[in-house]
C-alpha cells in the first residue's frame, strides 16, 4: 500500500492512466468478442452460399440458394444434391420454444406473483434457492431428464404409442420450459417488486382484494419487465442446445401442421449433429452450420435487443 | 357473481320436478363450457398426436362429445342437488360429514356419474371409431377425465377425498394392470400411477381454481395462494421426480454393473484356462518339431562337430586377442559340459550297439538256419530241375537248354560243395530266380539278404532305429522291439539340451574365433536346415500360424485384470478409469479431470477480465458513450446462445492459433483442440455473467466508503483496490462461482469446439480433453445393450452415475462459494 503512495504526482497519474487503459481493454474485449462472433458467422455464411468445392449443388445461382434457404422446406444435408431450407429447423426450434413458453410463462409468472405479492418471507427464503437450484442444473442433465423421465413416465402414459419414443419435441419443450422457469420467475418478480407501493395501496383503498390488486394493477404496471423476462426466456429456449439435442432428435423434417409428438431437429441440435459428426471441414454441409448459427444468432440477438428496449422503457417509468 | 340465480332456502324439500327444472336451468349456462372442456380435454391427445388428420372430425367429435357430456351432466347435477337439497347456493354448500346417508348418496352419485360418463364416452368413442391402439392408454385418459369431471362437480370440501380417490384409482388401476399380466413391473406401474395421480391433482387444482374464481371473490386470494405455491414448487416437484429417477438408475447401475463385471471376470478366467491349454498344446507340438529337427540335424551327417570345434577352439586360443580369451574360456567350459554329455551318451550308445549286435547276431543265426533249410530245399529243387532238364535235352538237343543246364549244374555243384549252402544261393540269387519262381521263399531270402547287406556295410548307430523298425516289420520279434526302445531312449538323450542342437551356436562361435572353410560349410548346412524349420515360411511358422492367432486372441481376454465386483469396487473403478467400449469398463476419470482443468482456466481468464470490465463500467463513469456501448453490448452478449460461442472458440482458438502451433511444433505435444482453448472458450461464454455479477456487487458498495477514501487523499485506483474491491468481494465471489458452475455444466460450446468423447489420457494444458457434460451427452445417447436376452439401458445408467458425480461436484462448488462468501462477509462488517 505504501509503495503505491510513492512516486511523483506525474508518475501516479501515468499509473492511473495505464490502469484505466487496462480496464478499458477488459471492457472492450466484450465488443471485440461480439464483432468476432459476427465476423466468423458472416464469413462462414458467405462461404456457405458462395463456395462449393466441386460438390453437386441443387441450385446454380447464389441468389437461388439464398432464397431457398429462407423459404425452402427441405433440409437434406449429407445427401447428394443437398438442398438447405431453414424452415424445418426453424419449425423445430419454434415448436420447442412454444412448448417451453407454454410451460414456463404461466408457471413462472404465477410464481413471480406469488413470491412478490403473497408469499411470507419464510416461504420466499426457501423458494428462491430452490428455483436457483433448477437454474444451476446443467442443460445436458435436462436432456437426460427428458429421455428418461418425461417421455416414458409422462408422455407415453398420456398419449400412448403415438408419441415419439425416446425422441420427441414435446419432451424437449417441457424440460426447456422447466429450465427457464427460474429465469421468468426471478426477472418477473424483480419487475413486480419494483412497482411502487403507492399503486397497491391505492387499489386496496378502492376495495380491490389482493388478487385483483396483483392481476389488475401490479401486473399491468410491471408489464414491460414481465414482457422482457418472457422475451429473454424464450430467446434462451431458442438458443438452448444440449437438452434439445438429446430430447428432440436430429432429423430435419418439415411437417405441416406442426406435430410436437414427433422427433424433429432444431437449429441448435442440427449444429451439434454437424459438429460432433464426421462432416469434413470446409464442405458445404459443414458450412451450413455457420448459416444456421448466423440465423440463430440474429433471432436471439433481436429478441434480446427488444427485451432490453422494453426493459429500459419500464425503468424510465418507475425510477 | 354466481351463475346461479339467487334463491332463498326452501322451506320444504322441493319436488322432483322442481329439482329437474333447476338442473336444466343450471346446465343451460354450462353447456358451452362443457363442450369446450370436452373438446380440449378429450381431444387433447388427438390434436397433439394427429390421430385423425382432419380438423372437421375433431370439431364434430367435440360437439358430439360435448353433447354427450352435457347429457351425462344432467343426472349428475340432479344427484348433486338431491344430496344437497337443503342448501341454497353453491358457494355455501356444506357437506354434512355426520350424515351417513348423505355420504352414501354422494358415493352413489359419484359412481353413477363416473359410470355414465365412462359408458357414454366409451360408446361415443366406439361410434366414432376413435380407438387409440393402446386400449390401456384410452382407459387411463378416460379415468383421468372422469375424475376431473367429478372434481368439477364436487364442492370444495371434497377436494381431499377426491384427491385420495384419484390416487387410489390410479394405484389400483396400475396394480390391476400389473396383475393382468402386463409386461411392466408392479413398481413401475405404481410409479406411473403416482405420476398420473399427481397430474390429475394438478388438473383438479386448476379446475377448482377456475371454479372458485368464477364463484367468489373472497376465495380468490386463497385459491391463488394454492396455485402460487403449486407453481412455485412445480420445479421442486420435478426435481424430486428426477432425483427419484436418477436414484433408480443409479440403483440399476449398482445392480447390473457388478453382474457384468463378474461375467467378464468369468470370461477372463475361462480364457486364462484355455490359454494355458493352448500353450501346452503349442509346447507339445514344438517339442515334437524340435525332436524332428534334431533328428534331421543328426541325419544330415552333422553329428560330429565336436572334434572340429575343439580344433577351432585350440587354434583360437593361440591366436585370439586377450579380450577374446574370456569368451574362449566360456566356450571351453560349455564344451566340457557338452563333452561330458556326449561321452555319457556315447558310452550308452556303445552298450546299446553291443546289445544290438548281439541281437542281430541272434537274428542272423535264426535266418541263417532258415536260409540253410531254404538252401537245402533249393538244392533239392535244383537237383530235380537238373534231372528233368537233362532228360529234356537228351530227348531233343537244344543249345539254350544245354547252357541253362550247365549253369544249374555249376550252381548245384557250388551249393553241394559249400559249407553253408545258402551263401551260394544268395550269391546266385538272381540266377536262381531264373531257375524257379517260388515267391514265398524268394521273398524271405531277399529280406535276409537286405538285412545282412546292411549289417555288413555299416555299423552307423544312428541308422539303427530305422533298421530295427524295418527288421521288426519284416519279422516281429519281442527282443528287437525292446532293443529299439532302448536305443530310442538313448537317442533322445543325445538330442537333449546338451546335445547337438547346440551345435549351431558352437559353430558360430568357432567361426567367429577362427574362420575355416570346413566350419563355414557346416555352418551353411546348418543354417539351411535351420531356415527350413525356423525361417520365414518354415516348418515352425506354418505349423504354429493358427495357434499363434488363437493364443493372441485369448491373451487379450486373459490379460484383463480381474475386477472387484463389490459395489464400492465398481464405483471406485468408475471414478478412476477412462472411457471404454464396454459399458462396465467405462469410467469418468479423464472427463472429471478435464472439467476441473477447463473450469480452472475459465476462472483464471473470466474473473480478472470480468472484474476489470465491471470496474471500468462502474467506477469510470466518465467513460461516456463508450461505457454505454460496452454495457449494452454485454447485456446482449449474455443472451447469445452457447453454441455460437463454441463456433467462435473453434474458429479463433483452433483454426487461428492452435492448429498452426500444432503444425509448427509437431513434437511439443500441442493438440489443436486443447484444454487451454476450451477453457478460454468457456471463459468468453461466462464473461458477461461475471461482469454483470461483479457490477452488481460493486454497485452495492456504498459511496460513502469511496468518499472517505478520497478524502484521505487516495488516488482513484487506490480507492478501488483498497476499499471498493474488498467490500465487493463476497458478491463477486458468489457470481463467479455460480457462473463457473454454469461453465462446468456446459457442453454445447465444447461440442462445437471439438472436444472429443473418447479421451483416454489425463489432460494437461495443451492436450486433448473431454468434460463431464460431454461424457454424459455421449452416454445418454447410446442405445440399450442386450445381455443374455435381457435388454439393459446400461449406458444410460452410466450417464446417471456421471450426472450424480457432476451434481455432487457442482453442489460442492456452490457450498464452497457459500462458505467463502460468509467468511468474507463476516470480515467485511462495516
């Protein structure tokens, strides 16, 4: 401590400046990481669309390929004359996210309302760590949960043989839903608790009971925070990988109308399949990974940005 | 609020027609609800599974089902009104537990409702051709919906009885199904029943909640507390189910793995036994071949090496340089041993030969007697032949006949003149053959001749064996057989360890000391012979090829160490060994170490950088737009899917850095996808989380602390380093450890990074690696194996074990975090 006091004023200033530069470097690293991610994904995607190392391509023109990527309903990587249309993967991803949302949003929201408005401190002190415990379980364990518990012990007894066993989208969605409950609950609870007490008092003074206060006054007041939590949770469900890779299988098939009882690949499980398989680096099949990841990245990024925007609005209202 | 028209309590029990009217009135408002509920609930399976592809079918079914439900609702409502006839409004209905009659009526009503419901829905199902392939599943659903339906009708005080009933029905149903002879075990049915009963209760609670909300504001809060608690502990409930399942699978692991290990031990023991046998067979065969080889050596006239060798040695002794004298002395000692062996053998052979000669003499005598008799006969026959030929020549003179007669007379005279009459017979055997052709006699003579010839021409003892055999074959003789045995035994001795088999070595030694043409030649001969046996494609190789393969195969199994089959034994094996293609041999040691390594690197990278960034954002507020940009960016980075980080890591660390290092320094032991790169990838992943946690901790430090320090003249950094950071340490620590446990549980980025599933080496900083979640992922995906007709999800059990280890690791880390935080907090009480 003493040696830090030593030295002339200029030396000290220089030292301070160096330290600040170093800390700024730490902060800038995150921007570098973002740029690097975007760069890697975009370069890979461009390669995917433009390069084909002598492989037979279904479409000659690059623009046809790009167009098919967004509207095509067939994803036949690893076959001769492969076509790459993202829709089957997108369908799987959205199905998982929808099922997860159906599970996590009501339960998470109810939990948040209960914890912020009703629960006595003792219950709260017990419930929060429990929820955090759920958040701390590795995702691959959730995948294991899906194939060893959810499918055989919940879905098969309920739906009989028609459910895909062991791989189906429903079980993946359910476990992802359980996984994101803590996220919805804690973020929503934070925003519910941030609602000023005066609003609650006013409602009660007008003769509303607690339920009406919570649902009709506090919840609308905290709606932006709750919405942000929903968005963040769904974005997490979209980007979730290992649980989905284990539970949902990795066959990309386009079924319309969507059927959650079947196995289907999601964008993430497809990426994992390509990465762990024997696909050679630099082939179009391998490069398709970048295109899918890029798509995924922009979906989750836009959801996150949207969530931040919504959140900022709510902050502006009550601070 | 209530859907029912407010009524005053009737003075007297109303008539049946009144009740029917009320029932209809009540049901009017519920028809739509009933239809909707039916559509949603009964067709849930259909909608999800796409039993019937057309929507219109679903709609038709729904309407028809709703009608059926409505119809079945009427008697139910009627019964309900009968049972609670003295009460006025639904929300004030009180069940009179004291009244047995009421209870009975309730029970009867519920049963009737259930029965009518089941019947109607069943009939409807048949009518519409809606039959799931699995009848039991249909029944399950029907029972479930029936209970839900009953629950909808019951007043709230029936909640617990109904819950109990639901539990009972399911457990009983499961038991009955198991009893009928279902292929699932009772315990599994019970568990399934419990799960389903819980599901019913959840539905029940939902239905009751709706009903309460519908009915009464005063109940809303209470209802919501129930629902809130249910929602809050839903996760815990799932966790418990999962723990139960994991415990189950771990139990199965402890059940099956020792069995498999025992099985493998048995196989190993069997293989060891087999191997011993096969090796014995090989040894016998080799001995036999060796013997043959030695025999060849001897027969190849190489049996007299010793004198020459001795000569060479003597010569060498005189001429060899001093440093070689030691070798010569050794060789001499060797030779002495050999001499001794040889002398002994030679003496034995001499004795045997003596006896052999004696026996041959005996044989000779015997054959001589035979020959004599034969010769006398020949003489007689010859005399007879001469007589007849003389008469023939006298009758008609012929020069050729005369010549033959003369020859016969000459031989005859010789025979008569000789002391041993057979000698001329043998001598003129060929001629005699012309005289007469008695095959039997001739053959005998011939054999005797051969024997005698051999005896006369050679006394080479090494050929005796064959001769005796020939003699034995010609005329079986017990004495000869005995002799043969003796000689064979002696020869064996001669071929033994000190015998001529060693000759080659000696030749080589002699050649090295004093090269001579003779020795060279003999050595070449020996080598030729040796190649014939031991060289590539030689006798040994050909004869042992199959055996060697067999032995090598058995050796693999036999060399496996026998394992401890106790529960503790297999568990410690699991913890201390690497992956294997055999599920019972697989362990998690490399994955465990890999996780620790990667976690350490993540920590070392993410904490300094993350805290640095957090400090910059919180303590250098003058950063302005740059700080804001970084902040927004960090918030967005936290939401980037982990696979994307994996792609980044694979590109930056593998493709850009370590692949080049691997190629540039191929011997440095740097793998392209190494621990360092994996740890840094996870470090990037956890960085935003660490930054946010650190920011919160730093923000929580009261600004009075900072102001105080500034007032004392501290610089900005001194304030941060000496005051802010120590106070923020508990929060930073907690956030760090939580994010670290997330990193350790993360597998997706490392799959993308290219960490391998099958790593059998202990990881180091630059080596290939695997981590626990990857290991679990690899195992959970593998299909079941069949052992003795029993299909076991043995890999899945392995995964469950690994999950237990991983969870224990994470819990331990969290516990450490809590302890550290508490200690830090205790020290930091301001």
